[in-house]
């Protein structure tokens, strides 16, 4: 059956002025992604890379920074990369647009975002690689090599862009080729639903609708159970991933007949809301006479157990839990007494109606997407990727299904100036830098030579870092409105005793006492140093710390670098919060920054490193010796990883201390 549209051209040629390909750009849709490998042979100043005249283009600015731009009557503000490309070097460039933001990536990393909602003009011009035919302010002709040009009719997410850059290997929090499904090993596509290193039940869905057909009147069930659906009125649209189904709020629906009925299940879906639906009641999925997942006025997510012959039970989230004109990932688990998750985060609910007596057994009913059919309740927007599981998914599995387990707050400290510390997770939990009247008092920049916060932190673990003088410096995030199960960070401390992180005003905190990491208030916590279970920092060079617990903590007063009136002295980098407990495999992946293998800090270049050989999926292969040059050192001084390859385990890394 037809799948999402992706056009790929493989080429490696010297470019001058070539109109290589044209494609049908759907009028008034504007969602797209472009990606290409480029290796300029001469100037990178103001050169066209991809151009579709008077519609969209990727080019470089006068200083070699890639940019991406669309035209909507006039050329809109371009998104410009913070990274340059170089003459004589291959670079992967991708641009995505989802009708809310234009984003540009270089070598798999997001390096620019521009807020934008305009609809691109729809022209009949050819796509040209290396040339921009726009009438006004065209960019110059590119000279060099290109390869693997791709066009998608939807917006790739960050993981998918990284997968394009890596040639099919995306960053995830420890993705594996096999997984433990409650004691049973599963392989292949079945691992998609399992958290790496976890042992909880992770059976594939009983219904899975990817909605990528984009043709005809049937939505096919990808679960293997053959529960296919018939479209009535709904139209094919760009989904969150590939295709989706559009509903106009006026009796559009998709239905099937099934005897499937279970309690303690999970329902998940991606929804794009244009409005709240017919009479402010927009049905997402309903099992007739059983239950219904819907939205309501003021952006509430609502789940109902349908009474059939008695009153319904109804639970709802607070107002404005869902956002119009953006994609929302919604999940409901434990359907008899439901838990709600929106965009991977558990949301408080209110039970608004309580029935009296037991619900009678329902008749075999119809499953309906997008409408209540016989009553008001038509959905207005796009629905994609519906899954129904026969068991209650865990918080870790929900985070995995949402964005492969990325943190719910992430502070990279790469601003190099200013007092706003940005949350890079996308949630927007920015922090505020506070410097006291003594010690280091200047904010500064990474380039300044003065004694300042940013200059003292200019050499971080990854790019720049946060530096604290131990006197009165800290970062205040405040109430995150999040329940946190794991905290990770890179640390380079000045002293053996330090006050590092406070989640809630002193009850749950992470400190360093005589060189040992302590997690006060964390229930049955696991502490990892450099990806291994241990709590002692061996020295005062950069080390990775992860604290994880199965018991969630309300991070209602989050400070970095301060606990009460006691302050941290040293540097911190890459502070992350997770709303689920990480497994041992994910702990290693967090330490390695998403790399396939894992590393050890503090090895001297050229020294022999003896330890365990660990595959990218965390499987220990045995003990070996690796010297610099056998597999090659990777990284900077103080962060040297020795890579090796065995016939039974490619891309391994030796971990010291086994």
C-alpha cells in the first residue's frame, strides 16, 4: 500500500546550474522537510543549495551559515544556523517546517529555530540543486559535491533528522535489537514498544493505525490482528509521522466492528487540534457503549466510561492542557481508573461524574474515530498513530512512545551570555541565573577575559558550562509542575563536599560528601557514575552523574547550584530531568550522549584500557584489552574512548573498572 511521500536522489557530482528534479508540492499544506549532503569546493558565501523559485530554499549566508526560508507573498524571515559549513568538508543539512516553526539542522544537530505560521506559496517551478531561480535576491550558484537529496511531505522530528544524518541509526535512549518482554526475549519490530533494559510487559498493541496509506478508503491495522477501518468523510492529511486523517468537525469518522473489549488497557494517539470540535466536544476514539476519549472546551482531555444503561464515569484534565494548532501526544492508561499523559508527562485529573452501581456488560459495539456518530462530538483537526494496548503502559514506556525517552527538562549552558538559562527540552522551563554581591558578580560572556560566570565556564564538558563560585551563585527554575524520577548532570567540582541540586526546597536533593554522591530523600535510588553503578567520584575532572528512582518527586522548587544557603563551587553541564526511572542500559546511553558505545573519562592517551566489552545494546561480551590504535581513541583529553570491533559485537567500547 502507498506510504508517506519521500523522494530521494543519490548523486555525487560537481554542480554548476542544474534543474534536477521537480515534485508535486501540495498547495496550502506547506509541511515539508528537505535534507542533503553537501561538500563545497570553493566559496560558501551566499550560495544556493536547494531552490524552488518563489517558494522555498536552502542556502548559505555571507559567512557560510546555512539558512532555510519560505515565501508567502514575500520571503519570510529565514532560520539561520549557528554553525558554519566549510569548503572541502562534507556536511549534512536538513530543514523542516511544521506550520509553527522553521528549523535547520547541521550534521544531525538542531542549530536554528524560527517561529513561523505562514503557508508557503505553491508554484510550478522546478526544484534545483545548486541554484536559486528566484526573481528577487537570488543566491549564487554552488560549486562542489552533493549527495542524497531527500524531500518529505511532512516535518521530520529531531530523531528522524539524526537518523538521516547517521544513515539510518537515530539517537534514542538506548535502542536495542532485542528486548525483555516480561521475561520473554523479543526481537525485530517488536522491540519498538519496549524500553531498553527494562523487564516490564511490552507486548505490541492489539490495534495500531499508522494512517500512512494516503489513498483509498481503508485504514489498515498494523498490529497483525486485522482490525481494519472504513473511512467515512475523513480525508488524508499530513500526520505527525507520515500520513494522518483530517476531520472537519462535521460528521467525518472512521469505524470498524470488533469484539475486542478489555480493562486496564492503554489508548494513545497524536492529535492536531484546529478547534475543540462540534459543540466543543471532539471525539478522538470511542468504543461504542464502552468508553470514549475526547476533548472538551478550554483544552481539556476527557475520558468517559460509558454507562450504557446508567450514568457515565467521566475524568478530565485541567483547562488548557491541550494546545490548538500544534501536535499533542495523548495517552490514557488504567481505563477503569484512568491516568492521563500529555506529551509524555502525567497530568492531574478530576473525576467529574461518579456512577452508582456496577456498569452492565456492554454489547459488542463499533469502534469510531473522530465522531460520536449518533450524537454531537465530531473532531476538528488531524489524528495520527492510534494505538490500543491490552495492558497498562508504564510511565517509562509512555515517555519512550512519545519521544524515545528524552528528558522533560534539559540545560546545556551553551548561551555564553545573559542570565536566562534555556530549557532545551521544548517545554520551556527556563531558569534564571542569580549572582550575589560577592565572589563572581559579573555575568560576562565566554569570549570575555573578565572574571565572570560564563568566562569561567567557557570550557565545559560539551561546549560551555555553568560555573559557580561557591559563595552565592545559583540558577532558579522554580516550580516545574513535573514529577521527576531521574536527574543527570556532568560535574567538575572544586571540593569533596558540595551542594549540587535541590528539587523541592531541601527535601529531595543531591549533594557530594567526602567525594561520594548522596541523594537525600530519593526512595531506593540508584546512583551511576560514568554509566556504572557507584557513588564515588574518583577525582575532580569531568564525570557524569545519574540518580534515578522509581518513586516520583514533585520538583516544585528546582535550584541548580544551591541547597538552602549552601552553594556549589565548580562547573556543571548538561543538567537533565526525566519523568521516569532510567534503566541501566539507558544510564550508559545518557552518559555516552546517545553514542552507540560508552566511554570512560580520565584515561591517558596511549594507555592500555582493560575492562568489559559492551555492545550498544548493553550486552556484556567478556573482558579484553584494548590499546590506543587498535580501535582508535575518540574524544578530547580527559574524555578518551577506545572503540573496538569483535565478530560477535560491532562498535563496542571498553569500560574501565570491570
